[in-house]
RNA sequence: GGCGGCGUAGCCAAGAGGUAAGGCCAGGGUCUGCAAAACCCUCAUACGCCGGUUCGAGUCCGGCCGCCGCCUCCA
C-alpha cells in the first residue's frame, strides 16, 4: 500500500518496521466538549486506515490519546462551577458515545493524559538532562534552537517563524527564545496540579502525545496521524521533543487528513460554523455520515452541507435496497445445476475481478472514493445482470452480495441487516433525542405501524383505495414510507434531511 | 511575505502520459389499482487560463488567474 507522507511530501510504499504489525498513533480529543463533524473526519479517517490495514492482514496496534487536562477544560469547569475532573470525565464518556454512533472502533490503547503524569515527568527530566529543556519559575520549556531538525515536518525555518511570531504574540520575556514551548506549566491557584521536581504544575500542550506514543507503542511509530491543522505546531513539537530525547525518528509515516469547511471557511468551534457529529448522525444516519466522508479523498479539504449528507443518504439506501433484494433472492430457490450461459460466465468473470479492483484503489493512498466507485459499479452491474439474464444462477447474486459485505467492512459500511435497519434507526434516534419514556414508546411504534399497514392491506383487497391511500399519505407525512411489493407491503423510516 | 493545497459535467467527486470512475439531481422507460419505492437507459470532443515537452497531457514543465489552509487555541 502507498501512503502520502507529510514528512517527505511524497507518496511512499508503506512497509511496517516489524513484519505483519503496524504501530499507529492518532490524535484524540481534548475532552472539553462534544466533538464536531469536522473532528469526526479525523477520527473516521484513521478508523478506516486501521480497518483497512487489518483487512490486509496486519495486526494493528493503535493508540489514541484522551487529553483530559488542558486550559479549556479548566475554563469550562470554572464556567459550570464544577471541577475540571468532572468536566473531563463527562466529555470522555460523551466521546465514547459519539464515537460509537459513528461506528468507529475503539483503539487498542486509549490512555488519558492524567494517567501519564509520572511518565511525563520522567520524559521531561530526560530532556533536561540532555540540555533540550530549561526551568523558569516552575515552568519547563523546550529549547527549540537546540534541536537542529526543528521545522522539518511543517516545512518551516526558524528565522521565518521568529519573524512571524514577533508581530503576533507578546514574547514571554522569561523564555530564552520566543519559539520555545512549554513542557510543564506551573500551577495557578485552584487549578489541578501534580507534584514534580519543579514544583506543583501540569503537563504542557504537546507532551502527552509523545509520552503516550512511547509508552504504548515504543520509540518509533509506523504511522502518526491527525488533522492537517495539527502539523504545526502540535506535531512539529511532538516530533522535536521525542526525537531530542531518543535520537530516533518518532514516526516513519506522518499522515494528515484535510479539513472540513463550512461557509467558505474552516469549520471551527471558535467561528461558530460547526455542528456536533452526533446531531448530524441523528439527522442523516451513521452510514450516510461515513459515506459522506469516504466519497472524498481524505487529504482534500471538503465542504460540509446537509445537501451533501442527503446525497450520501440516498446512496446508502441504494446499496441496502440492493442487499435486501439480493438476500431475498438468495433465499428463494436453489442454484441451478445446469452449465452456465455465456452471460453468466461473463458476469462470473467480472465478479472475480472486483476485490482486486477495490484493493488497488485503497492501496493508492487510501482512495476510498475510487474504491466506492468499484462497489457502486458492482451494484449496478449485478442489478442489470439480474434483470437481463433470466433465469440466472443465484449463487452469482449471492457472491455479489457477499462482496459488498466483505469490502464494506474496512470502510465500516454495509454491515447491517437490511430488514432490521428501521428498528435500529428508530431506537437509535430515540436514544439521541429523547429520554427513557420515548424509548419505551419507540419499542411499540413498530407494532403500531405494522397494524396500520395490515389494515390498509385489507382495504386494498376490498378495493377501498381512497381510505387506503389516506393511510399511506398520512404515514408518509410522519416519515414512514410504504412500498407495495409482490409479497406484501414493506415500510421503512425516512430520516430527516432528505427533503433538502 | 514564507510554506502547503485546491480549481474535472447542474451539484459533489475519482483519475495510473494513451484517449474522462462513481454518487446526487434531471430526462426517458419497466413495474404498479393509482402512487411511492426499486430497477434499467441517457446525461463532459471535455478537465481555471496561456504557453511548452511528447507520437500522445486533467495527468509532466513554466507563467498567469481564482479559492483555501498553516506561520505558536484547533481534529
């Protein structure tokens, strides 16, 4: 597989250090709030990379941090009149919930910054001993100019940085150089603090990632990931402090996903142009959100819009309609034992190429959009085959369905059972937008709908179409869609957002 | 100013120097009591503009135009 490496600014063949094992680290949340749909892109990108590496047979050791001590957490605690710890705990749990809503698999290791304080102190001491850090009034700073490779990841040089920084921020006169960054911050009154050789304080902004990566995965990672906005300063600083300490590369591949735009600008909390990921999932459904991202290359910037999400929703529906049809057909009758016709042979030969096509796209720097093109083509061609070649060998249809399932797995798509989707969606929404009472009602709603559908069916049988149509229209207004098929009437929920 | 990226049909989007994937919309059809849904078909002489290299260029090179990100809060 080839991956674009930010460090070399090239696509390179990815080979892990140890055969068959991938050590991967990706930046996780700072738990001061729920995460946005823009944050979701990063989490999802590395979820898919991880899933695909596993699909290819690698054992993936994946670490993601939870930063549970930071300025914004402390501020939020002050604003709410609760402790920073309470805020962090609350949003850590919220992170787990929202992650599950998106179908993101938990990493192998998920350390929290506050659990790592002794190791962080040890790490900083190592830097002090090597002359890469210095203490001022209980703060500890990293001596940027001492690390000669500083800027190699972000492509910056020290002179330009110094020139740029001088106009933008007040240089702290206690620092030897304006570019030096904090490894350890002295505690202010009332703030959470830990004992250290330099007095009471807390970790700086970048240190926890370096320490967690080393503690869980070792000195050199195969892949270090995150959003492009983290390249500088976060990852540059991580790289500097880790490599200064160990003398070894922190990561062989640096992988960065593109940003999410809204209204022509980067989506960001401070700009107010954001939406919470969970709200978008509630409105459009989990797989539509995943497809929305995976239909675009992970490194490109992309626009967020409900229109685009609704498009993804329609595309997801199409695949499930296909699976429903295929799996119903597959169950119907045994496969014919007769020799295959030329059309069947041709289709069979095509099916045999699909998996390789899919992998070829994914191997090209995780081209999920190209890979999805392969899957949609499979859907279309199978539908055509089903329609134009009759009778046909059903085992070929089954194989097509299996391919969608199998190749959908590394994308985290198309894994649900078509027949229970309405139910899953319903209870999922009830959980998101309402409390326990609604959840009980939600459990009965399905039966109520079935009852109405049944009554309407009897009316139709008697030719009383006016009343039957009224039931259908009223249910439709409620977001419940009826379809009269040969074997009876099926129904499904229509998620909001499609009306746009 | 420095560094990085982007500009492909109505919208979104992939693209391997060799003759434009895919999704959504739209139009036409099949099916249906009528619908809806589903499915099929159609839908870029063309890839921001101008030059160049090449037998051949969205794809490589140069210049220009437009948009975005980063340059110590950020996924």
